[in-house]
């Protein structure tokens, strides 16, 4: 049932009457058979079973057509030749290890090589002139197993496709022979140019190397002679200075003066100590002398005198008795005073003799000290002058040796570079001669092609199988499409009712 929705404008709102166009809306679930929620997997199988004859017929038709066409297509045969990349006999800079397989692939697969193959095949009259040789020939480099990237002799496969097995085999062999000839001597092509260059540069380089060697030796000899003369001149100068100012003798003299100065100083100290002691002795003696009288008064009885007996004999008794009562007094020089006076005199004399000695020692010490200071100053001055001479000599010799080292090293570096260049040229010369003399080729035919027994195309069984699968898919799709078309054509009346406009007129208020 159709839902009718219409609207009409209000007469108050619209000045002019206008007819209202109706809007038709299809109800949901109008096509229940094909609704999104109504179709199951069983419905699909039912449709396929219903259209089974169509599916099987179309599938078999495609397979049969593929089989027949495969039988009618011309047969193509494939022949394979193998090229082997080999190591050179002599290894050098001019004859290194083989190029990468990719480089030889570019040579083998180049248009010039293929064109040469086509020209030779046409010469043997088994290849038409209008054939595209790039579609006939194919080169492959088999992938190396993982972990064996360093295979010494990699290979290149040359594949030829043609309708005849004999022609395919011959094409592969021609391609292999042509590729070997094209790559022959590829690694030694630069040897000729290198040899010519070396032959031109070798004499000049050798002459420069020998000249630098001679310059180096001459520079060494010149600097060595200059250094020897400089050493001799400075040795003579320093020897003359040492002869004029013999520092060893001056130092010996200084040591002698120092020893004498020390001895006189010790003597002066001893003399001064002795003089001090003497002065103290003089003072002590003077004090003792002052304490001693010069004369001693002696009092004694007359009877004690030696003359008493004579007097007694000559005198009377009374006289003698009276005489006995007499006392005798006399003055005598004090012997202790005399001794002290003599000691004082001797000590004073000794002290007076030490005064000039002290004065002499003082003057001598002053003179020796002055001479020693002057001599030490002279020694110090001349030592500094000698040290300065030796330092200047060492400096000049060091500079001379540095100049020698700098110039010699510079010339040596140039000579080494020239020598290295000379050695390199000599090595390249020898390598170029060996490379030119080597006749081995970089690649060679590892295996010639064999005549194929079976064609590689077409393949009837494979083509039939592919056509069978493709026909089945097409037939299934066709079955569903046909089912859909048939379902639509069986409901023309419902479709007409659904799409036809209503004749109802809008109501007016």
C-alpha cells in the first residue's frame, strides 16, 4: 500500500491558487526477496542449484575454448646457455677481480650485443629480419643462496625463445659467444692507455726522483759542513776564553785566599782572646802590687844578729846585758812585690808585642777579604760570560740543526713522494704489461645450450585449468545476475503501482 502525503497552502497565505504536487514514498520491505536481512547462504546455494546447468555449461565452454586455443597457438621452445664469470690469472690494480654480475648483465643484455646476435642469426638464415630480438632473448642471474654471497664464480643464464628447438638452441649459443667476445678484455682495456701514460711519465718521474735524491744528499752535506764549522768556531772561541780566564785557577786562588782568610781570622780571634786575658792579668797584677808594700821592715833582737858574738866578746858584762835589750830594725825589699812587679813588666811587654800583631792581622784579613770578594766577582762574571757563550753556541747549533732538519725533511718528503710515484709508475707499468699479456677472458661459456625437448608455451593443461577456474567464477556471477534480472521482470505490476502517481486532488479549506 502506498503512503500518500500531500500539502496545500492556505488561501490566506497564497494569493493565487496553485496545484500541489504529491510526494510518493516506497514502503520498506517492498522487495522482500532481496532485502538485506532476508537473504541467507542457503538462498545463494538454491540459486546456484537452480542455475546449475548454466554454471556447468559456461565453465566447460571456457575450458574447452582454452584447450582448443592452446592447441592452435604456435609452440615456443626455450634453450639456456650459461656464462661463467671467472677470476683473472694475474691480480693487479689494472687487472682486478671480476666486475659485479650486474655489470656483465648490462653488457650481455645490451642492445648492441643482441643486435649482433640477430645479425649472425639472419646470416645463418634461421631468424626472420622483422623479429624483435629483445622479445626473443632474456638474461638472468640466478639468486645466490643466503649466506653464500661470496661465490667465487657467479653465473649468468642466457635464455632464447623460438618456435623451433634447434633455432632456440642456436640462438642461445650465438648469444653466449657474442657476449664473451663483447666482454673479452673488458678489464684490460685501460691497460693500454695506462701503459702509454706510464711510458711518457716514467723518464720524467725517474729524473725528478734522482734529482731530489741528489739535492737531499747535497743539502745534508751542506748543513753538516756548516754545523761542523760552527762547532769548531765556537769551540775555539770558548777554548780561548777559558785559556784567558782559567776559571779553575781562579777558583783555586779563591780557595787559597779563603783558606788564608780563615786562618788569619782564627789567629786574630785567638790573639784577641789572648790579649783580653792579658789585659785581665795586668789589671789583676796591678791590684796585687798595690796591695803589697815595696819594702818590708824587719825587727829583731841584737842577739839574733850574726855580729852579736863578736860584740859580746868585746863588751863587758854589763854592756852586754844592756846590749841584749837593744832591738834591731831594718828595711828589706818585698820579694813578693818584686815578683809581682816582674810579672807585670813581662806581661806588659808581652801585651805590647801583641798589639802590632793584632793590627797586622786586621789589615791582612781586610786585604784578603777584599781580594777574595774581587776574585769571586771576577769568577762569577767570567762564569756568566762563559755560560752565555755556551748558551749562545748551543742556541746557534740548535737553530742550525733545526734548519737542517726542516730542509732535509722537506726534501725527503718530496723525494719520498717522487719515489712513491716512481714506484707506482713502475708497478703500473709491470701490471699493464701483465694485463696486456693475459689472454684469459673475464667471462666464458660455462655450458652451451641443449636442444629443448618440450615447448614452454603454450601449456594446454595449465591454460585449461586457468580457464576452468575463470569460467566457473564467470558462470557463478552470471547466474546471480540472471536470477536478479528474472526476479525483477516477474513483478512488473507491483513496480508500476509503486512508481505510478496518484490521481487524488488536494482538498481546499
